[in-house]
C-alpha cells in the first residue's frame, strides 16, 4: 500500500520529533533510556497520515474517529500521558504485552520497540476498520510483528495469554476477570480507572492472590466499549430547561425544584483563598478527594442558553504561576 506521507528521515520530521521528546523529558514524563529511545525512533506521523506535522508532533491528543452520533471514539493519545503510562508499565526486552484500545497503533509500536524482536505485542480494538488501519500503519512503520486483533477488550485475548504486562488506553470502571486471569504471576496491569467521574492511571502488580497499586497518575481517556462498557451517568434536570442538570455516577437524593430556586436566586461570591490548579478542580486531586469522601457528589452542568443566562456561577481562576485561586459562589 502506498500513501503520500512525509519521509520519516527528513530533517523536518526528525527535528519536530526530537523537540517533542525533549519536551517530554523536561516535563519528567520520559525517565528511562529505553522509553526515550523508543520515542526518538518511532515516528508518530506514520500513524496519523494526512495530519499536519505541527499537530502530530505537538504534545496533544489527535482525534481520529467519530461514531454516527458525533461522539469521538478513537484518538492518538497525548504523548505526555502515553509516556507516563509506559513508564508505569515498566517494559523489559522479551516481554509479552496485551494492549486494549489500539487507536492508531503508535503506542503499540513504541512498546514493540522496547520489548524487541524477542517480545510480543498483541493489541485489541473493538472496531474492525480501526484494527485494519492499524495493521496498515504498523506494517508501513516496520512493526509487522505486532498482532492486531478485532475483539471486545474486556475479555482480553486468551489465545496469546499469559502476558507479562497488560495496558489499557481506554477508561474502565473496574478490572475484568479476564485481565487478572491472563496476567502472569507478578505481572503488571496499567489502566485508566474511573473513580466517580475522576480518572486515574493506576499501575497494579500481582501480589499472591490480589493486586497492589504501585503508581497513581492523573489522566483522561475515552471509555471502554463493549460488554464491559460503563453505564451512562444519571442526569437530574434542574428547572424547566434540560440544559441545566446535575450529573452523577449513582442515585442523587436532591429536590430539583429547591436546587433550581437556589441557583436562580440572589448570590454573592466569596473568595476561599485555596490554591488549586484547574485540573485539580475539574478532574484531579480535589475532584478525587471529593469522589472518595462524598457519596452524594455530582457535577453541575449548564449548556447552551443556560450558560448565557449565568444560572450556574462560573469558576473564576486567578493564575499565579501554576497555582490558581478558586472563587466559590454562595447562593442564599
């Protein structure tokens, strides 16, 4: 198969890729020589044909496929979180690896570079067209030895088990029995795990009859699909407009009329002088702490005209270096 891709050995591609790797090292995402060598050797643009090189070699996610409803269902993940998770995975030459969530094949190629010819990479995706495209990408990039399978990743891939390492590049609500069963003794599992709306990339190792976490990092991924897909969140409408609601992972005990009256009534802002980052508030440490300590936690959402009407007070941030100060609106 031929396609009009830039030469991976061109000066421009090499310079862009090296600059990206240097950035990831400076951020502390790449820490080991094996992972650095993989990122420097594997060209990301070979897995994103037709995309502008400046976009491909930026440290950001590149969306690649939508479903019929317009929902994004596949992407090439942000290189920073890819590096973080591969460091968590702790790959060694010769290991066998199962990846769930093939995407473009770029992550599989990075892993194949690390485990080498003696290792084995099996990558699973639920979409046949994505699996076929990934086979083409990997073949053109010189990684034909990576096995691409179209299947429901929640069941793993028993035909090639057991695995030294299992990694998910999609968010999951729980660890399925298959992932446990198909892991070698003292193996390692890295996955984005959902915690009531917060997502953490957690590295687990087998310790006798259970899994023990050895590393936890913030992340954000599309969710696992198939028979182990997460259930849709509950939405409790507030007031007459469906674009104003509270979103929860479980049942929420709330009087929607009273909540709406409080939001639509008079308000006053109070500065709490708590320094946090925007990520902490939206997905990170603060959100995770609340999710683990407050069973009735929910996310207040305003869309469309409800945003313009300012029924929901905006979160005001004052940037001070990396710290941000949140202003809480008190509705009386």
